C-alpha cells in the first residue's frame, strides 16, 4: 500500500507532462490490479486515462478486463454505453449493445431495460436473429402482447419462406385471440 501511495505522489509530481502522467497511470493501474481488493481503484485510474484520450483502445480493453474481474456489472454496462458512442463501425456498435443487453438481462436483473438496446440493434440490422429472438422472449415473459404482435409482424415482413409465414400468421392469431381477446384481429391474421 505504501508503494501505491508513493506511486500516486510521483504521478502528481509529473502532472505537467501528460505523456509521462499517462504512462505512470497505466503502471499504477497494473500495480493496483494485482490486488483484487483494489480493482475499483485500478478502474478509476484507467477511467481517468480514457477521459483524456477516449480513443486509447489498449486502455479501454484493460478497463473492460478490470471491470469484468471486479464483477461490477453496473459500471461495466456504463462503460459499454460510453464505448457505443465512440464505436466507428456498426459491427462494433452491435457487439457493445449485445454486451449491455447481456448484463441487463443477467446480473443486473433488468431485462425490460434491454429492449431499447435490442431495438437499437434492429435499427442497424433489421433481421438480427439474436435481437429478434431476445425481444420475443422478453415480450412473452413480461406479457407485453401488443409488442410481441408487432415483433411477429416485423418477422413476417422479413420472412420469405411460405411455411414460416404461415406459422408466424398463426402465432399472431393465437396471441390476438387468447392473450389480447381480439377475435377479429385473429381472423384477419389467418386470412393473410
């Protein structure tokens, strides 16, 4: 612990030279990371580096690793949210959205919050199978029947195989009739 405090003092001494400070902060983060009890401090140091240079992918990767190691799902989700804004390509954005959704549906226990991020994925790739499937599960498990019907209609618009289309129309009819109590809508879906 004395070594860490001494290291912090040295970093403060070089505060005028951002390149030296950045290098020293990286070393400090690695030193802190060795002690599982100090992972939060390591994350704070790495975050400070990213605040000065948010394009430093090596530091971003190291911060992600530290956050995963620490088990701080909320901070990890926030980190991914920040990285989405900086992602240059759609594949990276989709990957980050999926990671956010995984945390929201898993350790954070807030699956309904993941809906927005799955919809963001569908804005990028309207037929993304993982997003479509996950939304289907969430809507069904939370009894969001109108949203589920709209999602199935979206799948109908994307589907080209006649057998699958028939199955999707039947599903809309069942949801309409048994969950929404709308017999007319059920009949209209079957008539298509």
